[in-house]
C-alpha cells in the first residue's frame, strides 16, 4: 500500500509541475502543458486510487487483526500479499 501511495504522490507532483493551458500540448513525445480538464481528470483518478489503497489497507489490517491462530495468520497474510500484488503481474 505504501508503494501505491508513493506512486500516486509522485505522479500527482509531476502533474502539478506542468504548466496549465486551455489545450494540452504534446509534441516530441513530451507533454509541454496540460489542459485544465485533463488536470482535473488526473486529480480525480489519483484521489480514487488513494481511496482504494486506503480501504485495502484498513480492510487488510482488520482482517489480520481478527485472526486467532498463528497458522491462520500466516495463511491470511500471504493471501493479503497476493491480493495487493495482483496489479504487478
């Protein structure tokens, strides 16, 4: 979850440094300025991604906290790790 939130922060920081204009200027495989509509769409996307990561963090913590035996804790932690790493395959 930390890696995902860090990626979101870096992408948001990069998008914030781009100058804003009425139209997106993309030339020579580089974005020179970003339209306000695209900047707003990026912001909404980043907020949704951060929300999903936060919900997964809280749900995972609560799920692991309810585990009573060591065997189940190990099994549940491996399962939770597999769920969090699904997007990296």
